[in-house]
C-alpha cells in the first residue's frame, strides 16, 4: 500500500541552526512527493514538491531531494528562523489520492 | 483570486444535532477532499470526490455524509452518529489530469460540540 512516515516531533532548534526532518515513503508506481507547512489555525500550504527521482524541490531556503533508492524525501534548511515555527507534513500523490505523514512540529527559539 | 473557501471558521454544535460545513472552490478542479485533523495529529481522509455526483469513502467516513451536486461545491455534514466530532476540518481540491500537481487547502473549520 501507500504510506508516509516522518520523524516525530516536536523539534526544537535555536535560530540559525540547521534543520532536517526525515520522511520516508512506501508507494506503488511513481508518486509525486510534497512538503506542506501548517501555521496554527490555518490550512496546509505547499512548501515544495518533486515529481521524479533525483528531482530537488526548493522554496524559501528549504530543500528536499526525491531519493528513489532509499524511498526518502528529507526536508532541510541551512539556517532556520523563528518565523519557520510551524508543523510540516510530508505527503505523496499517486493517481488522485494523497497520503500524508503525521506531521512534525518545529519550534525555533530566538 | 482563485482559491478554496470554507465557512464558517468556527462552529459550535450541541450534541445530537447535524451540522453542515461549506467548501467552495473556483479553481475549476475536478477532485475535492475532506480531512479531519485532531490536535497534534495528522490528516485523516473522510470523503473524496473526483467528479460531480460521485464520491468515495475515505478512512473515517462513519458519521459523515457529503454531496457533490456542483463541481465547485463539496459540503460535509457531520451527523449525530459521529461520536467524537470536535476537530479541525480541512477541505482541499486538486486537478486529476496532472498527477504531479499539488492539493490546495482551504483555511479550515473548527467544530466544537458543546
């Protein structure tokens, strides 16, 4: 079946620290992969995506590379800011359905 | 501006009452989805629809009902049969033809049962 597993949070970092949030997936076929961000009380917003193996998605300093050999799509940022505090969801799409990880809460302290 | 609207943002309901959550999109998307999110939890799929007048159950459809009479509208009814309806409800839509495209989310409705 299709599923997404991401590291449990919360993750607490100091401002300017390096961020990694791990995400691995199981899927039939060739899924597209996504990272979404959710701020308190809001819906999810697309952060970045990758649609085939070895693609790198990037946005606002965040990056993730589609690794088919390790079925992973880890999210990274070189220097986090307080404003990056949010919940991050990894997801895959196959056909018309989306599958989400359980979310990882990131807290960035000044 | 194109997007998805959900109303109301906050909704209170007494036990035993049915309540309908609105979801409208003007993105001309074929597919629409309803998710439930509990505090500190991920998203669980309630129902989805890929075409007008057709919809499928998701993982937690019991106690919920939907309709898709128009392409742009996908209302969700939380019935009195739903044992624990207090949650944050998210509506989303996507293009079916492009399987690399993202899902677009509305701002959510927070339902509280009193």
